[in-house]
């Protein structure tokens, strides 16, 4: 289930650095995060959302968009990004993560488990919940943008899933704002993408907080429930380490 928003900004010469950061965050912490999620490109100066997309493999998709691996220009935004960097120093980039428990099947998972499971069996184990979640959220976000601004984000040409579109409301603009804002919020990680990729302590904290974010229980009850079933008071540890006082700065 989607629930943790991670922000970053980067220069053209930092494209490979961001791709490596994604790999470290997701591949080096396979028990924490799914490879599948939502991503967003935005104008760092104006905070305008340029594109909202989904990916079953965020790392591979980032590399395609940024022309780090082969991809037809009609199937990715490498030309748009190239033109953007011709006029701007920084591009905003945001991902919306879901738990590894929501990992859908993709090429990486097929290869990873090829010696243990047949593809049909693996599909049943991994399931489709993680894929459906990102499809619905993409449709909701794109349609809510359209409801508020009368158009799609300028790099989006079509809307997302019909299920997501039907669930969209003008009030969902508050979610869109979280994709481009460094202001403290329950759903926005206190560390940037590059910080999380290089700091295991921060990554551990955000993985724990992800469970609190997606819980149907009120925050305090979710914290108490986690403490009861795990026997660990991780929330107090995070607070005592001063992480909640950290300021996200891009």
C-alpha cells in the first residue's frame, strides 16, 4: 500500500547519481520497499507538476526517462527532460513508495526467483495488489490535477486508470501538493532520496513510519499496536534520536 513520499532534486549531471540512489534504497533494502510505485517530475523553481507516472520498477523507469538505458522517445520523457535541462538547473523528482509486501511481479522478480518458482506460481505468490494500488493512484492523481487545473500535467498525454479517475476529487489537490513540498507532513519522508540511500538509520526509521502511515488506525493507536505486537518501542527511539526534528532540505 502506498504511503511514503520521498522528494529529491537533481541536475542533469546527477542523473546517474539519482539512479544509483534508487537502486541502493530499493535493492539494498528488499524487505522494506517494493520496486513498484508512483513517480512525479516537477519544476523545482515553480513547483509545477510536469508529469505523474507509475512503474513496476522505479529504477528502470527512471533510467529510461533520463536516457541512461535504451528507450524509444515515444515511450519515455527523455526528450522532455533534455529540453527542461536546457533552460533549468534543477529538476524536482518525487516517488511514492509502497511496502515490499505489495511487490508485484516484474522482470527482476522473475529472474530472481527463476530457479525456485514457475512464473504462474510466482504470480500467485506476489499477487496483483501492488500493481492495482499504483494504477489507481496514478489515475486519481492525474484526474485530480485535471479537476483543479482543467488539463493534464503538461508532460502527461492521457489519464490513468478509470478506477482512479472515478475516485478523484478536487480536494485531492492536497496530495498533489505533498509531491512538491518540503513542508513537514505525516506522509512525507524527513530525508531526501539521496539521504535515505546512504543512511541506513534513516531508512529504518522511514520503513517503520510507513507502517504507521498506512495503518487504518489513528496514529497513536497504530504506534501502540506496533509496540504491542513487536515488543519494541521504535517510535520512542526515533523521537529520542531527534529524527522528528530533522528538516527536509533539497
